[in-house]
């Protein structure tokens, strides 16, 4: 049971699905062209879907866990505060905070931040895959990992579009 309870804390870190969704949906307003705005809207919405996947995994992995199993998995504190409810925190149990939303207002800085965030989550999903032997969990984590790769690629394309926009529009 131990190695299957870890997603309980996956969704709430600075690079987790909640932070990503909110960051992208906020950043879309400061993008200088409609294609970049649409991309952020689409990926932000998809990240909300990823949050739902994580919530479903958590529910399925913890629904039959006993308090002793929660404690043995290092989740005794979580159980004491939240029972088995989803509570947004990072892998160390640090609660989610709005300070995780890195929205600078500069499209180039924001897109660079997004690329880094997607690559960090890709790595995190790989490390989570390394921590389990559950084939169904591995399949779900692989799917999420691959979506992070696609998001990183799309943000790289958006960064190119924004840089081209600034080359053709003179700002004084």
C-alpha cells in the first residue's frame, strides 16, 4: 500500500497541476496575440482535467486504506487533518499557496516559466513511475508525463510566436 499512496500530495506543489492550471489561465490575458492566448486557455483547461485524474487516482488508492495504512505510508498527519480528502499540498505536505502562481505579466518570461514548469512535472511523473510497480498507476502517470512533453513543446512554439510578434511591432 505504501508505494501507491504518494499521488495524494502530487497536485499541490509549485509545479503541480493546480498551480499550472491557474498560472496559464491567468497569463493568457497578457499574451500579445490570439494564438498564444488560445494556447494558454487550452492548456490551462487541460491541466484542470489532469487535476481531476489525480483526484480520481487519490480516491481509488485511498478509499479502502485503513488509518494504520495511511500512517505506514507517511500520511498519518494528512489523515489526522483531512482523513482521506484531497488537500492540495506538495510531496512534503506543504499546503498549496497562491504564491506558486508565477505570472509576471511579461509574455516571454511567463512562457519560459511555463516551459520550465512542464519539464519539472515531466520529471516528477517519471520519478513517480519509478516509485511504483502498479501497472494501472504507471499507465496513468505515463499519460500525464507525455502530456507535459506536449505542453512544453506547445509553449516553445508560443514563445517563438511572441518573439516574432515583438520583432514586427515596434515598442517605444
